[in-house]
C-alpha cells in the first residue's frame, strides 16, 4: 500500500484484527516520449518570508507509574489501634441493630392495638351517631345525645355532641 492511499473500512478492520491485506497493483508498462530537446528548467520558487519559530514548549515533569510488582503487593495490615476502633464501632452497631429489631416488634404490636381500638370506636354509639344520625325534625347531622344515669347516685345527664355556640 502506498503512504497516501485511502483505506476502506474492511482494510482498517483487517489491520486492527492483525490480518494484513496486501494491495494488488497491476503494473502497466510506462512509455516515455523521446524528447529532442532537454526539458526547460523549472521557474524559480517565489521568495519566502522568514519563519519565526514558536517558543519552546514548557518541559513537562515525567510521570512515574507504579510498577507491576508494586501493584501486586499486599496492602499493609491494619494497626491494632485501627482494629480496636473498628471492634468498638461494630459492637455499637450490633447493639443498635438489636434495639431497632426490638422497636420494630413494638411498632407491630402497637399498630395491631390501634387497629383494634379503631374498630371498637367505630362500633360505639358516639361514632355511629356523629357519622350517621340525621334529625328528622330540623335536619341536623351528627348532633345527638343520650341520657346517662350514674349507677352510684342515680343522677341523670345527657352525653353526646352539641352544636357550636354562636359568638356574640
């Protein structure tokens, strides 16, 4: 292949894969005309302006890469102080995780108890009346009271909900 040849994608892929593609060039005989006179000299090249060279680039510091032996070495063992600190932190973490486990169980028990109390409240007279009672006379909703009698002294009172007092 010549230095200025354009390669096809297949040629590039073959080069990258290590396959060498040889370019086949058909050789044609070259016929040169016989010249009676020597060729005329080439015209002189135009004068060029002197070129100013760019300033030298700053010198880069050499980069030192680790050797394969340095990369393959084992890391240093942690110190006794570091291990002691990790042990203390691990024990604290385990204690906190145990506490979290106990708290999760408590939350489950409390959720169950709240659900039981909610069901009991929904079945109570007060919740039923406030959600479903409508007065047949005036049309008020949720305002009802029932008479209660003290079993100790026999006094009677009304228990329920009343409309809000109108401010004067």
